[in-house]
C-alpha cells in the first residue's frame, strides 16, 4: 500500500514524495511546462530528463502555476555594456566597463565577464580597473541607449498596453487577460518577447514572472542573466523564509542594517510581527515591510507613471572651485536633461543644482520657475545663477543638474510679453534641434560648447 507524502518545491519543480516498502521515492508530477526555444507547451513531463520532447532544448520551464501568473518584471542584462558588445563583436567575450576613464569616474555598467572579478555598477572606476586590469573601458553614449530602450518598449507595448517603465532598462508588464489575444499563457508570450528582443535588437533580457510587482522584481533579480524565473503563490512563504532582507527593493542600506541588527535576517522573519510594532520601529515603511513578508503587494502596473525627475551629472578629473569653470561644465549636462525632457514631451517647473565637495559632502539647491520649461538654455541659466550664489571658494569634485515637477510639454515656455528673450531662445533652440535631428547631434553646437575643456 502506497502512502502519499507532502509536496516539495525545488527550483520550480513540483515533486511528489511517495513512501512504500522499498523506501522514499520521488517523481515529477504531471505539470505545465514551456520550452523557451521552440515555445511548445505541455501538461506533463518525463522525469528522466529536463529536455524539450520537441526540440531537445534544455531551456525548459516547469512550474505548477506556469499558466496563471501574469505580472512580470523585465530587466535588460548589463544594459549599457551589452549594447556596446552588440555594436562591437570583438568585445563579445571580454570584460567591459561603461563609464569615464579617469580616477574619479564611476562604473555605470559592468559586463558579466567583468563582474566575475568583483566589478559592479556605481563602483569607482579606479577600483574596478584594479580588480580587472584587462577590462575595456567605454564612454557612455546615452542617446544610443535611449534609442535601444525605446525599441524594446515598443516591442513590450506590442503585447500589452499595461507597461510601466521603471528606468531606461527595466519595466513592469501586466498580461492579465491576454491569453486569447496571444493564443497562450502570459509565460509563453513573454518567452517569445524575450526571444524577439534578442534576435531583433541584439541584447538579452531576464524575465521575472509572479502574481505581483514585488515578487516579479525579485524573480528577475534571481534569474539573471538571460533567465526566466517564476514565483508562484503556493511557494511564496517558503521562498521568502530563505530570502535575505537585502532583497527588498527600495530599502536602503541603512534600514537593511537596522533590520539585521534587530534580528530580521530574512524577509519571512517579519511575517510574525504586528503592524503597530513595525511602524513604531521603522516608521511609515512598516506596513509595506509586513505586506512584503507575506507576499502581498497591491500596486498595479501603471502605464501612465511619469519620471519624478530627470538629471545628469559628471565627476571632474580635478577639483574645481571657480564659478566660471563650474558654469562651463554645466552646459552639456543641461543639454542632456533638456533632450530627455523633449523626448518624453515633458516640461518642468523646478530646476535643482547638485554639487559635491572634495570631502564628499553633497549640496543641493532648487529654483522654481515662473513657467514650465524644456529648454536647455533656461535650465542652464537657472543652474548658473544657483552656482553663482552657492560657489564660495570651496573645491568641488562633482556637478549635476536636474528638473522636476513635470507637466505636459505642450505647456512648456509659453509666450511672455515681459520677457521677449524667452521666445528668441526658444526659436533658436527649436531650430538647432531640427538640424540635429536631420543631420546628427554633432553637426551644430553653441559657442560655449567649444570652450569646454
């Protein structure tokens, strides 16, 4: 007589434990599966091997909730570095670091080959070069990355209008109710999307699939690179019981350390706490921590979500104290910010200047404009005024400019009868934009561009 045992989950495989006179035996249950190579699906799987019975690929997904999960987080793999490898085949198998090549620069992206040496994004470039002396260092091309990002988003919108960009290289999608439209479960649609991105755009992505945004983001982090990872409802508690508290996205290092000091090493450790205790101990984030520990996240995928701010910054090769030199360094940053605002059809009411001293103290100053703008000239001039007020002989190692408090670009730079210069500036900048759009970004420059050293 056979006695049916408990169910076990291991790497998304559903296993039945069966006990008889000969001892404990394990068998794969008949479960949904998907081949990421040929996109064939089925409802049973031979436990003699994990290969597709149609194409013999080992890129198989087996999961009991494969056909029901619909919230996904898609993340491009080492985005900037992968784009550079795509454009230069000689770099395909080599370590690549994207960022400035000075002692003060930081790494913006590290390829997976470079990560094997300990390199990572936001690391000082000098340290990354020490860890990986043979790395190829490439200056970032943000305009190129933005074009690639737009192409990927267009493919995403082709499968669902519920697409919420999170940054230039990641987005959430909700594929609920798309089964009939795409003749298959969301998992199959996403596998085909990832394959299309790889073949048509030339970069790889990782897909995290679950039943809410919190778990979908965790799934994509675990699956990297070129992965496809699922977290189902039935396995959530056990999964979070073994997931480090540091995996909670958006929780800073300071709070992580405080949680660990309080004995919360794993996300599941928070589950038994009361909401009142977590609020008293950690403030307004307390309820969110409790919900996450229980696998709950009621945030929907919001396709109308807007950036809270747009910014650009640079670290100097040598410290600068002269207001005149700081103003010079500000201009290309203002152009970068303005271009991003124009592409997103946004206008901003607030301009923020960022300065970092040689002692790493960060200073920020804000100016609210009388009317919203998307003009580089206005952003630069506002930032320049803030520099002249702030610069007092201190040496600075970094400068940045940002804009916020957005409205539609249709509202940008209205006619001001008391300021005729604004309309002249607007006309000149729009003419420059049209010329650059037709002939390239370097075909025309302002005089102050030529004086930057």
